[in-house]
C-alpha cells in the first residue's frame, strides 16, 4: 500500500546535472523508472522539472560574453527542448506519454488563466499523460520570474489538490545547521504553523540551484498549512520515490506535517497569489476588527477608506489596515474605478467576498 495517490514531484537542477553541468542521464532515467512504476500502480504524478538552463549551458558555446538575462533566455530555449526530449524518450520506453507545460507567474494572477492551466493538467492526468512543468524561462525575466521552481511546485501542488509535494534536491532534507559541519542532522518532522527555520538554513545554495533551502522551507510551510504533506528528500538516492511513498517509510527526509483544517481551492489560489496583487484596499479599524473575528466576514465598501492601484474585477488585491500594514489578500469583486466611486457606501455587494479572502 502507498501513502499518497496524487503527488507533485519537483526535481531540482542539481539532481539532474553532473558536477561539470552536463545532464545526468543516468539519474534522470532512474527517476523516470520510479515515476513510471508509481504511475503503473495508479498514482497520479505531476513533475515539476528544473534543468533547462543547466542543460542548455552545457550545449551552447557563446562567442562573446552574454548578460544574465540573455544567457538565461538562450540556454533555457535550447535546454528545455533537450530536457523534454529526454523525458519523452525515457517515458516512451515504459509506454507512457508525457507532455510539456510551460508557465509564467502571470498565469497565476488571473483566475481565468489559472483555471485554464489547471484544466489542461487535469485532462492530461485523466488521459494518463504525465505533465512535466517548468517555468517558461525564455519570456519570464527579472520581476516576472518565480523565486524559483520550488515556488512554482508549491503553486502546482495547491492548484491540483495533491496529497503530497515531494521536493527532490541533492541533500537528504533540512539540516539543523550547516550540513557540511559534523554533528548536524536532518530535521525529520516540522509541525504545521509558522516556524522560523532561518536559524538553521544557510543562504548558500548548491552549484546550479536558484532559490536555495530557505525558499524550499518557506514554500513547504505554506503548502503544509493548506493541508498538503511536503517531503524534502534526496533525489540522488536510489529508489527514493517508492521508498518515500511506502506506508511505514523510514527513509531520511524532512516531512512537513499538513494542517488538519481543509482549505478551499479558491483560498489556496489566493493564499499563493500575494506576489501578483494589482492593487490595495485600505480598510478602517472597525472593518479590520470584523475581519479578524472567527466568524467569516467580507470586506464591505462601508469600511474601505482608500483604493490604491489599478485593478479589474477578479484581480488579486492586498488588504491593508489603517496603519498601512497588510492583513490579507483577496479577489476583488469590483474594478478599482467602480470601487473608488463607492467607497464608504452601505448596502452594496462586498468588495471582497469572504470566500475569496485569505487573511495573514
Ligand atoms: N540547513 C540546511 N539543510 C540542508 N541544505 C541546506 C541548508 N542550508 C543550506 N542548504 C543548501 O541548500 C541546497 C539545496 O538548495 P538548491 O541549491 O536550491 O537545490 P535545488 O537545485 O535542488 O533546488 C543544498 O545543497 C545545501 O547546500
Ligand atoms: N526554470 C529553471 C529552474 C530554475 C530553478 O528554480 O532551479 P532549482 O533551484 O534547481 O529548482 C530551469 O529549468 O533551468
């Protein structure tokens, strides 16, 4: 028996690349074998695979030095083709189809794009096709980029309502100190709720990774708070995926215990969408107090004091208190133009309905 039926598996650049930066086909093939095995046992798997930039870099020799953005665009364009081609061939040996999903941060900011993307992956899974997701590095540059693929994998796991997110890196989990120092060990379990892991996690990251362990731990906590188990484990270990999914698994990894309270899929989307907010809704003290009560309340125009930025209906907005501190995020029921005209008015439909509201 396996512990999970639906999993998102994020494979970091370091798992797929050798020390010299070339694609580690042996490792990739071993991971595909493991995914194929789980797939045949009925587990739904979505892969989030890094490695485009790393595999492109080892392919192309440039004549003159490139700036960082041009290099990333060039290497990812070539490297993603190489990467997905490899996956395609490897899965084909198991008679399994896989498909490529390239996405950008913008696709998570609008509900329509979000649902289109979700629908695409649902259709793939229903038809036994394994989605292989990566950021579209050719067009998402600078502030349009995800922090890294750990952030992307958290969004995908929440969007697809997965039972677990497995983040595979080149290390056994989160250590309680510098992993290279003797006497440190992997933290095996982390309770739900906000815990500060920054004292353990070094800001240094491995050779080809982008975000490092700190973003992994922040994302993992957020995803676990939404009721999804998160495991950070070593993708270089043989047979890691079946071992992690085994019922009484003792495999070394860091496990983030999921919160018990289920969170609706809309709220999961909103919780992850803060970075895409198009504007701000400032509320007065009374409205802030009402929002913080255990009973669900909407943001009403009567309690709004200021609207900042230009947003359309259904865009994500930040909710700010009188002191200018952010207290939550939500999906706007009006455009900023309409809302500005109705500030302070009673008996209007909510500016942010409580079903579309996530408080910090
Ligand atoms: N406390 C810690 N525990 C484990 N790894 C850590 C810790 N602090 C920093 N790291 C570093 O984080 C690296 C993994 O993150 P990253 O380089 O982003 O990998 P990936 O490419 O898999 O996303 C590890 O190789 C390790 O060097
Ligand atoms: N989209 C990039 C991944 C960048 C990234 O986040 O890498 P990693 O920290 O190894 O997961 C690529 O495919 O090269």
